[in-house]
C-alpha cells in the first residue's frame, strides 16, 4: 500500500500488502539509551504486537526495523506522529559522547484532569466501553474511582492526562463528552471535565493500604519452582550471557514463551539498568516460542563482566518475562477483589492498556465491576501501579476465582 510519510526518513511505515501480513516500521535516527523501550511502548499502546525485529547502533545513530501485526483499523498516521515524537532530533547526533546518557531538565508533568459522570444504571462491560473511548481519544488513565450507589446509579471518576495536551480547550472537552455520550446513551445523567486541583494531582500515590500478606505473595521477586504460570510453554525460559563472542559487547540470549509486550518488557528492563543495546534480533516461531539475541554494554561503553551484575540483570529479565504483571483474586472482607500490579519504569511510566485489558477480560467473563481503585505504591524499592477491582458477587458468583484470575492473566499476556 506504499510508504506513509518520508520526513527525513526518521520513521517509515510500510503497510502490509495482504491481509494477515505484517506491517514494517523503520526508525532511523540518533540513538539514546532507552529508545527501543520508548518505541515498543508506543507500538504496544496502539494495540500492535511485534512479530520480529532487528536493531543496530554505533552509539550515535541507530537503525531499527519492526514487523508488527494487530488491529486492521490502526491509525497509522497517528502512530507515525507518536513514534517521531520520541526520536531524538537529528542535530543531537553531532558532538555527543559515545554512549553518554542524556542529562537534561525533566519536562513539566502533564496536567491532570478529572472526568466525572453519573449513570442511571450499571451494565456488564460499561467500564470497558468507557475505557475504550478514552484510549481512542489518547487520554491516559492515571487513576479511577468507580462506585455503585444503593439505588443502582454509578458514579465514575477518571483522573486522566491528555497525550495531545489539548484538554484545557473547550473543543477537546466537547469531543470527549460527545464520544462518551455516544457509547453510554440514555444511561448517562451528567458528564463534566475539569482541571484537577493540587489536592488530587498527587494521584500517583496509592490511596489504600496494601496488607502485608498481599505484598509478600504478589510482589515476590523470586521465581517459583517449576515456573508454572498457566502458559502453554511456561517452562521455556532461558537467559544466558556470554562475553567470549565479542571483544566489546556482552551477548545476551533469551528463549521464552511469546506474549504481549514481550520486547517492551525486555527493553524496559535494560533501560532501567542503564544498559545500551548495540545490536538486537527478535523473532517468534509458529509454535509461540520467542528468541532474542542482543549485544549490550553498560552506559560507560564497557562489557558486563561483573558476575554480580550479570546475575542481577539475568534474574530481573527472567522475572520480568515470567511475570511482567501480577494478578491475584482474593477476599476483601466479604467481597471478592481482583488485584493487578503493573511495574512502573524508572521514568515514571507504566505499561499501556493494562486497565483496558482488565476490563475487557471481565466483560468477556460477564462479570460486573462494583468499584475500582488505581494507585501507585513503592514495594521492595520498586514503584508499582496497582489496580484493585471489587467485583459484583451477585452477578459473578457463577464464575470461580481461578477462572477469573486465569481469564484476566491470559488477556493481559495475549494468550
């Protein structure tokens, strides 16, 4: 179907010529540590999966090629724009030090807006339908508070940021309200959007206490014996490191079960460890087994030779590939609570579309949601985005807790 855009050849998108074939995304720009993570995160946010990829860099300039598959209605023009936004400018390639991390002033945090509306009644899948609209509008959900009144009316509070930075305008607000009314129909009583005050802009901090029993079980950094997690090939998890194949790089070889956001999880881990990827090749075979070969070095340009550092990175990669997200269903007093924990990058961003996948899984299982709390918690020196969802027992009692946990995990992992 031809190439979309040709802006200095920084980002090129060549759409698939036949249905089912992958679309090629090429990125050719100055390099920075974490660029692969940023690109993979955007691709994941658009609901696309990377079937294979190649990347190489000399430390100043990089060339990345992804083959992606996914939704037929992908907004390729918008994807191109978002990918271009995270690429360093071409002028930044001149005069920079080899593998020197970028030190610059952090951008101002985006404004947080409160989206508040009342509905006459709840229905199965309502929360997912709202979440889908917000994702299409490029509104990032930072926190949710959903409550069902005794008379059946529903109050939804969404704390969101706007990728387009336009929600302060009346036109953008009217657009959001119009699309929400379209999906809610006669169920909507009222809808308001306003800039959140200082007292709620700190919504990244968890508002509810997590019991110690939850944190010990859900947030363990130890791999369980046997690696059993319900996947078709959960025992296939190998991470090896070798310094004999290259005079300047450490070779990292990964074999594991393919799953949603896999390359993002690898790149996110390397970015958090300040590891530079000089070369990478990824692919998944027809049996669902993913394999990656990476040549990496530390930010100072040296190989990873310290055994302690190797073990730490290897252990973290195994854990992030085995359990990138934590899922549990448990009792919360007399009620049933679904808990999902999403690790946050050191830069403060969480994995995209997690809440979208959770609500979609519950909609498929025909389970109604009574209330939702989303907050961020520091647990074992890591920040987590924690979703606590109270389920409507009367509506979902016919579905076992094991089935709920399995359904949500499979949707999050793309199995």
